[in-house]
């Protein structure tokens, strides 16, 4: 962060003090969408913290309310509109509260227009590429009281040095790149997050070192397509090399990464995982559809054969590799036959788990103009079939793990059953009975039972 923005944070602190409060001003931040948004919110929190704010879980107590929004599917957007509407009552009770919206939805002109028109109690809207001058924007809103829409700023390069206030104390996100250049035909992300840009390896490695020294045990490197990391940088680097460099940092921690695009997933990367010390034996490799015809329409730039080649290489090189994926059901033009290709692929690969979505039309994307043949009822029937098939696969995989020993990170207490939730290197949940004091540490557990896709185990 540059000194000008730092100065604005000081000015915000002054303005908030002018309001003569006996305790710190409070911010309420709600984050929708993916880890990229979570990581952005952690930067915003870092800046607000430096401006003297504390945080609250109750929107009605806050002086500043921020929704960091997601545009990936219509359902996500509907939820945001609903929840923004509900803020009207809070504004009526506390007219001085500043209501702000940011994130991917706000980068769409038609959304910003709708906010401007129909939600007059929203004070501030800013996009994903305005984070680096958030202090200045907020200061101006506080100073003038003007409604502000800051959406057209483009972050030309990567902005380093923003403070980060992470949500977790031992699991953390580490963005290595921003934006996306892939333009999958269904996806809004490239339009709302801009062109792909990588952080320098120096900055990423320094942040990883810092996190490890602060006790982070599970670090996930983030990017929409980490496999194309380094493109455009003035250094001899790619994702596999970056991963190797981070893996060299001594310490008691694990490295994960997401998301890997199959078109750029190299053997070098798989070899790096296989040879790594801290790198998890988990590969999240979204294939979206098992049908070559649909993959072409999706502009994914790989086919089923290439996908299976990578998967088989990973299975051969990384013992017990855990594979996960994203799948879209009901892409425009998809027939039951295409869908059956997806089913046969998941049976062949045997994923540990899947993130499954029904296709959602996104304004401005090429797929939005494509003709659809299946009805909503058909799509939801296919969707149910997909879930059922995957449940059986996951249950079978989990059952085969009974008797094995795994090193797990103990993450939290499950308040429902009093057990501790732990995670294997392959990202599979194991529940154990133990004392909360071991949360945040690695333990060896023996798997004793499989309950569908959740395992039970005992400490060794
Ligand atoms: N960059 C990541 C994914 C980001 S979006 C990747 O390429 O894998 C996360 C997931 O949301 C995608 O993998 C896709 O399965 C799903 N998705 C994206 N756009 C969608 C849409 N319009 N409708 C339904 N699902 C969508
Ligand atoms: Fe969207 Fe494709 Fe980019 Fe992933 S790679 S964010 S699915 S355009
Ligand atoms: Fe949503 Fe933006 Fe992530 S659209 S999925 S929050 S990149």
C-alpha cells in the first residue's frame, strides 16, 4: 500500500473519532462466493483495522456494512439482492451507517445500475479492481456523504503490500494471481475480475514465509487457473517451480492450491506434488463435462482423453491421490447422452468429492446466446442422478480407507456431535473424539469407520 492510502486510513480514523465514540467503530463484512473473495475481504479488513475499526457479527451494531458479492450464478446474485434489501431497515434505524457493496457482481454495469436505481440506501459501490484505493474511496464517502460508484478503475498491475487480516489463525489463503484469461463460454469471472496477472514469486514466497512463521499450518495458493501462473512476468518461473520454491521453506505446514485448469496441468506439476514435502496429495481439477462436444462449446480447450491422461498420470505418480472436480449440468445444448458421458467419467476417475452446479445463464457470456434443449425439470433430474452416483463413489472410496493411518490437521469442534473435525492431506474429513486443545495441530489418526463421505477415526 502506498503512503497516500495509508494517509487516508489515518484520516478515516480521525473522522470516526470526530463522532466521539467511547469504543471503536464497528464493521460488519459479509463475503459471498469463492476464496478469491474471501482473500479480498481479508485485505479490506486489514485496511479497516488500520483505520481503527473492530469487527462485529451483527449488522445492526455496525457503523460500516460491506457485502463482498459473487456473480458466478444467478442464485448467488439473487441472495445478495435479497440481503441488500433487508439492510433498508437497519439504515432506517441507524441513518449514519455506511452501506457498501463490492466484489464481482458490482463489476457488471447492469447490476450497478439496478443498485443505483432501486437501493437508494446503499452509499458506496466499488469493484474488484478498486481494492488498492479503498481507503481513499471510503474517506471521500465519509467526508462528503455522497453516494459513490467506483467501478471503472482498472488495476493495471498487481498491487502489493495491502495489509491482511486473516479470518483463521492456522488455515489461510494466499493469492498468487488475479483475474482470468480463459473465457470459458459460461463464465462471468473474466469479465468481473479482469485479465490474468501474476504476483512476483518474490512477493508470494515472502508472504508464505511470513504465514509459516506466524503458525499457519494449511496454506492454499489461490488463482482462477494457478497452472498458468507466471505468464507475463519477467522471471523464469511457472507454477510447478513456484510450488517447489515454497515447499523448500522449512516448517510444520501443508500446501494446497486451487484451481488447476486441465488444459495447463503439466506432468512437471504432478511430479512436483509427488516429490513434495509439504504439498498435499490432492488435486482439484475441474472437468465441467465428460462430453467432448460440450467441452468444445464450453471453450475449455481439452478433451476427455487429455483429461484422463492427466488423471492417470497423477494416479500413477502420487500414491492415494485424492481428486476433486467441478461439474456443470445442463449447459446449453446438453443432451442426456452428453450427460451420460459425464456420469461415465466420474465413475472412471472415482473422485473423492465433487462441486456440482446446474448451468446458470450469465448475461454477456457467449453461452448465454446458445440454444438450450433440455428443460429445467430434466436438468434437475440429471443433477439428482449425478449426486447419487457420486455419493456411491465417495462412500466406496471412504470405506476403502478404513484401517489406514492418516496425518490430519485438527480443525474445529463439530458442535452437533461434539467431535473434532480433522482433514487429511487428500482433503477428506475425519471426525475424532478428543480434547479441543489439539485444534490447530497435526495428528496421526487411524480410520475406524466410514459414514458415507465422512470418516471416523481415533488418535494414535
Ligand atoms: N477458475 C475455476 C472456477 C471458478 S468458478 C476453474 O476454472 O475451475 C467455480 C465453478 O463454478 C466452475 O468451475 C464451474 O463449475 C462453476 N460455474 C462457473 N460459471 C457457471 C455458470 N454460469 N453456471 C453454473 N456453474 C458455473
Ligand atoms: Fe471461469 Fe474458466 Fe476462468 Fe475458471 S478458467 S474462472 S471457469 S473462465
Ligand atoms: Fe464468485 Fe467472483 Fe469468485 S464471481 S466465484 S466471487 S471470482
